[in-house]
């Protein structure tokens, strides 16, 4: 791997797979900055994700998401980057991630994902029947996260265990 690729550790995964928690812990462990794609979008657009979806639709949100991801990855700073669950849907985004970072996919069982997100009122793609929405999106995105350098099933793991597993594999790659 080229040197520049090691400056970003990029977490991908479906909503509710633990990207935020794991990215926090990872950044603490590494002493690296943590950047959350969704938080960055909200900060730069000065708008909540749900409002962006309401005003510009999912397509509008995806355009902003790519622009922000590009700017997050286009610098020499070391960072742990948590991406939104749908950031992997764009081929441009996938290339950006693979080119600039070590990409780690977090997976979890549908039951655990549903348990984690079912009372969420914020995520625009989960409005309505959360079980139905998660089941449908999981089926649509069955292979969407397969491009990662490393995949970890977090279902029976604590966040600490996930972090340890990522660091172990990541060190081997260097
Ligand atoms: C989305 C996931 C969300 C957020 C947006 C769309 C998705 O991020 O980017 O609501 O398409 O899966 P999280 O995975 O952090 O919830």
C-alpha cells in the first residue's frame, strides 16, 4: 500500500452497525482525528440530514455526500472516517475510499440492526415501518459493502473487540 493510503481509516457499513461508536474508540486509540461524514455534511450545509432529504431528495443528498467525502479524503491528515450507510452506493465514492484509505466494513445481523435503529426518528430512509425498511434496504445493499479491505461482523462483539480486531488486521497490512 502507498504511504498516503494509510492516513485514513474508513469505516463503512449499514446504518446501526456501530460505525460511530467504533470510530470514536478507534480515533482515541490511534490519537487520530475523527471525521463523521454525516456530521460534516450537516456542518457544511448548515442543515440536518433529514432536512436535506426533505428539500433535495435522496439524489440531492448523494451529490453533497460525494462532495464532502472527497474533501474529507483529500488531505494528508491522519483520520478515522465514519461514512453514512449509503456512501458506498456510488462507484465514485467507492474508488475515493479505496484510493485514499484502508476500508473497513462493519456488519451486523438484521435483528441487531433493527434493535439498534427501530426507535430512530431521525434517519430519513427508515421512516415508516423500520423492520420493513431495514429488511428492504439490506436486501438492496446485499453486496454493497463487499469492496472493503476488511469486513468485521460486529454482532457478537463489543466495540472494544471490534477496534482491537481492526487494529490487528490493519497493522498486518502495513
Ligand atoms: C444513510 C445512512 C445515514 C445517512 C443517511 C443515509 C443510508 O448514515 O447518511 O440517512 O443511505 O444508509 P448512518 O449510516 O450513519 O446512519
